[in-house]
C-alpha cells in the first residue's frame, strides 16, 4: 500500500514553493493551501503510487512528483466546478468552497494556479528521468484538456445533447486513466496496458458518487447533494435504481481486478483496489461492493 505520508509531503512541498514569501499576493497564497489541505481520500495519487510500486518503482521522487501533480489537477477541477457558473456549490470537503471562503476572482486564479503548479512540479522532477518526465507531462495534459480530458467533461455540460459515454469518460474517468498510466510511466513501463484499469476505476467512482448523492446527506458527503437532479445531468441511480446501480458497481469493480496487467506487484495492487472498493459504496445503500 502506498505511503500516504509520501504523497502528503510531496503536495506540501510543492505548495510551499508555489505560495512564495511576503511578496506574493496573500489571498491567493492562502487559497492554494485551502483548496488542497486537508485533502480528501487522495484516491488518484494513491492509485498512481500503487501502480508504480506494482511495476517495480525505481525513481521514487518521480513517482511523488507525478502523484502531487495529479492531485493538483484534481483540486483545481473541484475549485472550478464549485463556481457559480458551474455547480454553484457552497461547500466542499465539509467547509466553504474556495469562492465562498475567498471570492470568485480568487477562486478562478486558484484553480488556474494549481494547474500551473502541477506541470511545474513535473518539470522540476525531470532530472530524475527526462524521458519519463516528458511522457508524464503529455499524459497529464491529455487527460486534463481537450478533446477527452476533464475540461471536455465540463464542456459536455454546456451541450444541448450529451454523449453520456464520452461525458463520463472525460468528466470522471480521465484522471483515473491518468493515475494508472502515470504510475506505469513513473516506473519506466508502457502506459497503454494500464488504460483499462484506470477507465474501469473511473466508471466505478462515477457510479459510487451517484449512489452517495442519492443515499447520503450533505453532512456525510461534505458537499451539496442532489446536484445531478438540479442540473439535469445523467445519474446511474436515476437510470438503474439503487440496487441496479450497486449491481453495476460490483460488475465494474470485478472487471477492474481482472484487467490488472501482469506485473511484480499484481497481488498487492489487486488488494489495494479491493480496499478502495470497500470504501466506495455508502453504508446507507444497504449493500457493499463485492470484489
């Protein structure tokens, strides 16, 4: 299992460097830390680090940089998602969202800055292995932007007709694909065999998030509930029912385990996926994931 302290240390170190000193704008500097600390489950960097370990990690600093960079992109997406022009969410991770705690202009700049910090973090780690670092930058850029990254996922919400499959692949799946691919690259392995695992975990996370939206309270999720219904977005529970969504989640997770490529740490990685699966389904749903 990846060392959570390593991930947090990498994030904190990069944030400290980005926040600057007395000459930096104070509100924006404070908002950077506010958006990232304390973190959530850190599931994406944890998966990235687990894949790197399973592949025989030989450049730990590069893995740490990749994990931190991926989390910065995720945090940036949350800051932007919460803005009034998108979800208009007042809370995130159990506290006021960035635009409520600071202001809308500072929130926009916070999200933008976190994206830049992500790529700066990878660039600073490039001396560890320039070839791998360039590949990591390319993967993260592709899964962040257009045409299939998280920006595209947000963009689908402005279309009259939504391609549901493309929407979920981009909105939720992209950063999970980035996690598995980047973990492989950080360890010097081919990223392509790891694409299916990331895609399946991303799909499972989307269904689980739909279940939490239907089964849990705002106090339990740390963010507003009912957002899909309020914004007319597709939702697995609305489409399949609660039990149907749980069954679908179990199917996806079983497929995720079987899609793990052969590697030295295959067994440990499968165990990590099972542990993450156990945390996905809310207890109020009545049935736990069976993987």
